[in-house]
C-alpha cells in the first residue's frame, strides 16, 4: 500500500478526552473515530489490526476443535425469559421493541441463542462433545463508558459454548479452552495471567479471568511472581478426545494455576500470605481480555437442552462459555507494548509488516530503489506500507513509529550513493546500514 493512497488521519496532538495510553494512541494513529459515547468507527489501520487479532483467535479456536457459527446481534426477549435472565441482567441490556411490539434486545452475550440452537438440532450423546463459537459484535449499555475500546458499549467478542454429557466432560472442555486461551495470548505477544474470578451474571461455580497486568486496569489483582517468570509451554498439548489426552490437559492446567492468582472479588488475603512468600507477593491492576466459565445445567435445565444418554434416558447437558474481547485486545496490546513515540505492534498483528520510507520522492535513484523494495516485499507477502508522500523526513519517521510498524526500510539518495540503505527495528530502535539486497533478504523478500 502506498501511503499517498491510504486513509491514515494521524493526529499530532493528544486528544483531551483520551485518559489512557491506548485510547490516546488509537486516536492519534487514526485507528478509530468516536461516534458517540462508547461507540467507535474502525478506520482502515484499526480494522486491519482488529481483523488480524480475530484471525489468531479464530485459528486457536479451530485448533481446539470448536466450530464457528454466526449468531444474530439482535435477540428475542422470550429466550432470555426462559433462562430467567431477561429481568435479572439489569440496565446494561439494551432493550428494544420492533414495529409489531415484539420485545427484542441487542445481545450482550449469547448463551440463550446457542442453547436454543443446540436443543433444536442435537438429540443424542453420540453428537457430543460439541463446542460452538461466534465472533460477533455485542452491546452492553455501560453506565460510564471510558478508556476508548477498553470499556466501550459496542465491542467485538469471541464467545464459545461447550456442551457435554457429564461434568467430567464439561470440565475437560473448560481445560481445552484454558489451553487455547494461553496459546492465543502468547501468539499475540501478551503475558496473560489466569485468575480465579467471580462468575457474575453469566453464572456457574468455576471461572477464570485472563488478565494483562497494567496500571490502567479496572480489576485489582493479587498473584505470585511465578506468573511473571513462567512462559506457557503447552504448544504440544493434544486436543484429542482420548483418556490420555484428557489426563495430559488436566495435568497441564493444574500445573499452570498452582501458584496463587486472583482478582479482588475472589481474593483471600489470609491464603495469599500463607501460600506466597512476602518477596513473591504482587499486587496491582489488570485488564481482563478473556473470561471462561463452567456453569453446568444453568441454561440447559430451564431451556430443556437435553440428549438421550447411553442408557436411553434423557440427560440435561453440561455447559460452559468462553469469551475473548477481540476489540478490547487492540487496546490491551497497546497498553502492554508502546513507548513515548507510539505503538509497538507484535509481528502477528502489525497492520503492515514493513514500512518503506522514501527520503526524497522524485529522485530517480530513490524512487527506483523504493519501488524495487516494495515489489519484492509485496511479492513475498510482507504487506509493505510505502511512504511516498512529500512530507519531511522527520514527520515520516514519526508516523512510522506512531503506527508501530515493526521493521522500517529507510531509503535516500545519499545512502544509495554509498551503496547502503537503513533498516530500523521498531522495538529496539536499532538502525543498521546494509545493502538493499541484504536488507530485503533479511526481511524475507
């Protein structure tokens, strides 16, 4: 993509309404535009990142054995009355009425809809286990939306729902998602700590939040320093439905969560002090980017979601739900990875793989070298962004740093005369001179 043909409305000044770094940088980098309180339009740069994060989430859900569906944003009130959540959910639910006076709502989550799908089509235990997921926009009418996409009213969410014959199977489904989440966040360049959490209006008796540690987080967190030192090593864990694979998953999850970690709602100070040596106790704030629940028959019982078991008798299925805030992750990654100059994207979600900076557009040698680099990188699938504008060099450097392109190829007539270009690494700030061919080879072109 040539920058001269791209829509990138960057801002030099920090907007006054933005209180945290991610909101400031998303506005400055031209990723989003606020339409009303807690509701944003996603501009080209922001949408590219959002789609890349969704792709990673989707790949790990598919890998775990979950199957993708697409459920409606607008749901019928009658389904929610079946589960007794319509009145219980509270003011965050946006309730609407259509022209026929039918009561509808803009879905904040989809347990009722997916349970209705299941009870309509699944009859036998032979069709289990089953996990259905959906990446869809949700709406919760937050009383005080703030922090940009971190606490918006409309948000993109991955929500998965597992159905199993018995509690043992349901808890194994929970562990599958636990492992899939750790893999997902690791691929996104994040250290997400799983913490025991309150189940809230979703319900159930087992729940973990996946928390990115950040001072701007809305949750108080208490944890063992082991979580700062331990990287997830579960890439080889099997998702097969065999006894051996289930045993392996249980051992892996239990080993990972053996150290203390809890949000403030579930924190036990006495246990914290008893289990964790003083020098290893950590307290702070965190950003929730994922939440998983096991809730048994909370929805299947009132909604009649059952299957015929091996003995021919009806069995109410055991369920769990598993959410990841896809749009919230955009802000979460920025909170975890930025500097004074702007965003530092992990390679997996960077909007462009390489930035090409032409220091003197109109110079024949510089134009030719930039075009050569652009063609080679584009052919290699590196998705380059070519700054061919007439802006001064300092402004070009500032824009590339602000939007966080991981690698920057800087080409100008003086360097070309000496047979070199510059290659900059955004994360380290290191700049090296090397030949154009060597730079392209290093960039995989």
